[in-house]
C-alpha cells in the first residue's frame, strides 16, 4: 500500500477547489481531483504537474448529481489501496432553474446535499482515524429554513413557479450544515468542519442573466479572490485542535466557531438524517 495519505477534493476544477489543489501540492500533500469534467480535471492536472513536478495526483470522475457515479467513485478510490486523510466536500451548484438529477432530486438538493451525504457515508470508513471531512456551506444557509417536508418536496417535485434558485441553494446548504452535526456524532473517529468562504469571485456567483457583464465590471473587483476565499478551508484542513464539529468563516481573516446553537439543538438534525437514510435506503448497496 502507498503510505502517503491523500486528500480528496470534490469540484477541484472550480475557483476555490483548484486553489486548494494548488496549495496542497505546494505543501507536498497528495491529492485526488474528484471532478465532473475529466477534460477540465486533466487540464488542471497538467498545470499542477508543470508547477509541482513531484506532485502525487489522481484524477477521478465524480458527478454528484448521480448516486451511481458517487458509488462508482467511492469504489474506485477504495480499490486504489491508498490511505485517505481528508474529504473536502467542495463541489456545488446553484441551479438556475428547476431541474432534477438522474435520481429525481431537485438539482440543488441532489448535488449539494444528497450526493454529498452519500459520498460522506461511503468515505467515512475509508478515512484514517483523526482524519477530517470539510463541508462547504454558505451564508445563504442562515437565511433559510427547512422543515419536515423539505426532502419530500425535493424528491417529489414542487410547483415550478415557486422555484427560487438562491432560496433552494440556501436550503441545500442548510441541510448540509445540519447533517455536519449528525455526521460528527456518527463518524466520531473523524473531525468535521463546515466552511463558509464568504462571497468569492468564482463562476458560482454568475447568475446567468443579462446583468452578469455589468456585475463582472462593477461588482466582481470588490469580491474576495479564490486565493483568499480558500483560506478558511485550508485552515480547517490543517487545524487538528478541534474535536466537536466547528464552523470556519472568512471575514477579513479566518474565524473558527462552534456550530451555531440553533443548528446544534435543531430537531431537524436527527429528522433530516433519518429521512435521508430512509429515502436513500432503496438505492443503498
Ligand atoms: N463563490 C462563493 O461566493 C461561495 C460562497 C459560499 C459558499 N461557496 C461554496 O464554495 C464551494 C466552491 O465553490 P466555488 O465558488 O469554487 O464555485 P465554482 O467555481 O463554481 O466551483 C464549483 C465546482 O463544483 C463542481 N460541480 C458542480 N456540479 C457538480 C456535480 N454535479 N458533480 C461534481 N462536481 C460538480 C464544478 O464542476 P465544473 O468545473 O465541471 O463546473 C466546479 O468544479 C461550493 O460548495 C460553494 O457552494 C462559494
């Protein structure tokens, strides 16, 4: 077995993910680029090898909008016979209009919550004791709420005229934040952090609207660069001083906080976990 301990980065082709990949290669850390587009991932791989010829990098296909792809990815990584020290759940979408994943979930919920939940369930036993799972969340989660019908609506569909992209994205991130708490209890051999990078100038903030060009000129220059936006994520990965789940934020500098009390105490933590388990049960290997 290769004794190097790898960090898995989902969405490594994105703004924050590619910056993290570069920083870890600079540190001599081996990585797995888990990407929806193999073509983009191969480009990133080449760029990283040009900069860091000694870097240890695997490129693997992962599409979080497909539970089959999630399971195939986990199985391929397991067969690599390598040690895993961290899983960075960085990939996400803001779906511009209502659409569903291969498995019938509303896209934001399917990719940002259900796919990540399943990936974490499959990876938790593969990660070395003391390893870390980082879930990328968002400020939008704090303006969102979800109730017991959240998953059923995301599964069965809801009136399309009620679809609001940021609202649905925020809900998916709130669901991920709530499950970060439950994951930290269930997978107690690992450390869990939720990271909110603030508003970062990446493709994620494009609204796919006519005013994008104007926003790019007048708004983007004032946003955080991916080089800054990645910092709380990098800190969460490298800080081994926490055992309970924590939140990392970046507001001018990095802050570490316990999970908000309303998340810690929310009855939705357990309900959401149980519901997700039941809804995925039919498709669990
Ligand atoms: N940017 C911000 O202001 C901001 C604020 C708060 C939180 N965040 C969070 O930070 C994380 C990184 O975002 P970013 O700003 O770097 O966005 P980004 O540049 O748009 O990167 C998103 C990444 O996710 C990948 N992805 C999308 N759908 C996927 C799927 N179905 N399966 C696998 N991968 C998929 C994308 O792949 P492709 O390259 O193939 O598209 C891309 O690599 C996200 O979790 C985001 O929610 C960002």
